[in-house]
C-alpha cells in the first residue's frame, strides 16, 4: 500500500507530460486526463481505507529515511482531502470537456488546458501529502504556477487584469511562506513536520509564537481569511467556469488544510486561539454581507466562499476534538458544494448568456433541471436540514457551545447569522433568476446545455447529497482524524518509528 502513495502526485504529472506530446489529438488528450484523474480517485479511496483501518501511510521518497529525505504521509485527514479533491477535479474536467472551451473559443487550446490542469491537480495532492514544510511549499508553488496559466486563459483584458492581482497576492504569500520556512529551519535545524512537532516545543515562547504567526499569515492569504481576502472576489469570477469552480472548491482549502496541519501538529495549545476566533467571526460576517450586496452570480458565490472559510477557522480556533472534527467535515462539504455552485453559474451563463441577476429571469420555467441543480446545493450551502451543510454547522455550533467563553459564544452567534444571511442570498438568487417571470431587457435563454456539462454538475449534486446519507460514518472518520491530530503521536511514530532524533 505504501507504494501507492506517490501515485496521486506522479500520475497527473505523467499525464501532463503525455498530453503535451499529443497536441494534434484532442480526443487522446482528453482520454489521458480522464484516466489520470480516475486513477487518482481509486488510489485515494484505497489510501483512506488503509489510513482509517491501520494508521498513517508513509513513503520515504528515494529510499532516504526521514527526516533527511522527502516523506509523503497520508493520515486520515490527508487521505480524505485527496479523495474529495480527486472526485471534484474529475467532475470539473468532465464539465470542461462538455463545455468544449478547452479546445475552441476564447479560453485556450486543449494543448494548454489539459496539461496545466493536471499539473494543478498534482500540486494540490502534493500539498495534502507533504510531510515536511519545504515540500508543502513546493506543492503550493506547483499549483500556483498552474493556476497562473488557468486564471488568464484566453488572454482577455479583464482576465489579465484580475489575474495580475491574483499573481501578485500569490507571490507575496509564497514569499512570506518561504521566509517562514527559512526561519523555522534556522531555529530548529529541520523542516520535517514530525520532527518539528517535538523541536518547536523546546523553543522560547516568543520565537515559537513569531514562527506560528508568520506561517499563519502566509496560509491566511492563501485561504482568503479576513482581512486577507479582498483579492478573491475580484480574481475568481472572470476565469472560465471550470477554472473558477476548481479554484473555489480546492485552492483556498489547501490553505485551510495547511492551517489545520500546522496548528495541530506544530503549534498545539491554542496560543493564538483568541485571534483565530476573531478572524473566524469577521471572515464569516464580512463575507456574507458582501454576498448579499452582489448582483452578479459569480461574485455572490465568491463572497460566500470567503464567508464559509470562517466556519473552518472556527473549528481550528476552538481546537477541541469536536471542533476539529466539525471543521474537517465542513471542509469536505464545502469543497463539494462550492464547486457545484460555480459549475451551476457556468451553466446559467451558458444557458442565458449572463450571470448578472438583473438580466436573468424565468429559468425555472425554461430550464427546470438547471433550477434543481441550483436549488439543492444552494440550500445545502445555507444549512437547511437535513443537508450536510446543516450537519456540519450544527457540529461546529455544538462545539462552540461546549467550549464556552465569550469569544466562543460570539462565534456561535456569528455562525448562526451567517447561515441565515446565506439562506437570504440563495433565496434572492432563486427568486430573481429562476422564479420571477422574465423582465423586459433580460437575457432570454436560448441555448441547449451540453449533456456532459449537466451530467458532471449533477454528479457533484449527488455527491453533495451523498454526504448527508453517509454523514454518520464520515463523522466517525473526521472524529478519528481529529483525535489523531490532537494526540500527534500516531503521525510522529509513523514518520519516525525510532522516535524523533
């Protein structure tokens, strides 16, 4: 089983190289991409089963033992993230093939889209599986380099302008991260996270806090937490629908994953718990207030994306087993649902020619299936029972109530208000774009949607519903993952069987 661990990184990279050799055979390129991501999905499923039953799966790359060599680690958290990301990236790829803009039109030729998309996938999985800080940095850089190409596909003036903002912010966060990595190495003499789990504890409190805040700043920018989130609503909506969807679903969650990993493994004890509680509350409220003020569907979803990152930071801030379990569950839920909603926005644009709510109307009558594909994930995001969004939020709110204290109660109140305002924003979109009769001057739906685009979106809708059906076993996995995160011992022993040197 350990031999399978590098495959989620290696297979997409090999697929990217192969697609570059087949620029004149788009069908072959599509086939290679689908096979590569399908293989990732199968391998990720096997890794999660192994991690749940036996413990963390560890591979020493090149036969160099940790902490000297590069190590890949798939504990329950990492394996679950790789599984969900594999399912989402495969569905988005099928959607893009159905849309056809990877081959023709304004976006880019297939020779650019497919290899770049596969490299992005490899970077995401490498970040999830990285067992040392520098390899985590490499994973970020791989996915960011690919994202720079994807976000500017087509080379339109708008995409270049917004893409430039995204590039500048990403480079800034990477510089901060790299500086933090250098300082951690200077202070401890290692970057292996299992070894850092013990060495950081021996540092003076001030040095340890400084390193923690520097890494949090870098990851906070990548995760788009307030007040480091202003770049996201301007950058994501202008990209092609498949690109926006995978960015919204996964790229910010890699930042959240890095926060969860470092705050539990490297810096346990809640030294910045109060700060994270304030950040979580502001992220939820500022994001959702931005959402209710939007008249464009993509920008509205971008602000809800920022808002619901706050729920995940909520769980990290409380740092109890229940809170971490709820945060992990909510990450899985949000990856699926937010990706689905951006794909739906792409379908609306394909069907009606616009995502501006002022130009939409009557979609429920002329496109009832599209209305269902919007309504189900929108209510899920808003936390309507019995959907997974409701279950994840209840888990987090219960953890907040159990933790007690003024800031915890503020978080509970902020989470409740955010959920209600999300419901208001989703209901407003439904009433304007789908339920009301077409108004004079609104865009008239005339285009029949490609079956593969609808099918890929429907698959993610079903996956979102499946999270509700399997909520009990999924919560068992997230609870076990949270216990291991808090104990740290299973991770350290798996990477360093002889004990940390």
